[in-house]
């Protein structure tokens, strides 16, 4: 089994790369999806988030209001650390459960936004970083997700710097160009990952 950490700053296009790798046959484990799962209504994770941040982070249906919570934590490092201390151990536990089910010859891609921030590089055989310039990422967040520019910049500032992420990379996927370029680069990366898995 080849364990691959896939990361990239918000707005880099990491999810696009993950989708393409999954379509090519990789087992993709999505940290964001797991992070949502561990704070579903009725879970101990959600109860702990509410105990820490109050009922104001819930929507009318009793689910976590992620944009509201994001507005609280992404501008306050101490609050973000408290949230991470609740969510990350649960995400790690669930991830190990999923990885344990993978076939021996699988390419397992763990899609994790905060890989570098949490020093998780050592958990993987190699790290793939999706890269794009900051101003392009801001524009994508504003135009594609409707995020206010100030919030987009705050989210980017709360993550590792571009330089820190690139320093952790074994493979870099440049996503500053058109999707056709991304398709070609991901196809190259997938071949390299499969070759490494076959050698392992």
C-alpha cells in the first residue's frame, strides 16, 4: 500500500486533484468529509464543540453551522487550536479505520487541508502539494464560493504559507492554469503513484 498525503491551501484546487485521482482508481480519504462526520448531530464531537463555543454555532436544525463557526475560529488562533483539539483526534481515529480496510496494493490518498500545519508529513510515504499563487486563490474563493475577500484572506493567513507547504512536498501539482493542464499533470502524478505502489 502506498500512503499519499494530498494537501494544498484553500482555493488551490486540491479537491479537483482528489476527484481526478479517485476517478483513476486511488482510494481517496477526505479529511473534510470525516471532519463533518465526527460532528454530526448526536455525536460526542458536536457536544464538545457546543460546550466550547456555545449553542450559537448550531443552525435551526441542530447541525453545526460551519460558516458561523469558521467566522469565530479563523480570526482567533487560540479558538482555532481549541476546535482542532476536539476534531483532529476523532478525524485521525476514523482515518485509520478506513485505511485499515484498503487492499494491500492500493494507492491511498489522504486529502487533508492542514497536513503541513499539523506536522503530519511523517504519516505518509510521500506528500503531494497542489499549488497556486495566493492572489489566484483569493479570486477563486471570492468568485467561486462567494466568500468575502477579507474572509478569504483570513482563511489563507490562518493556514501554512505557500513556502512551508512547498518545502514539505515530494510532488507538486501546479494548478495556476486551465483545467486541461491540470488533467495532464494529474495523469502524470497518478502514473508515478501507481509505479511507486507497484514497487512497494
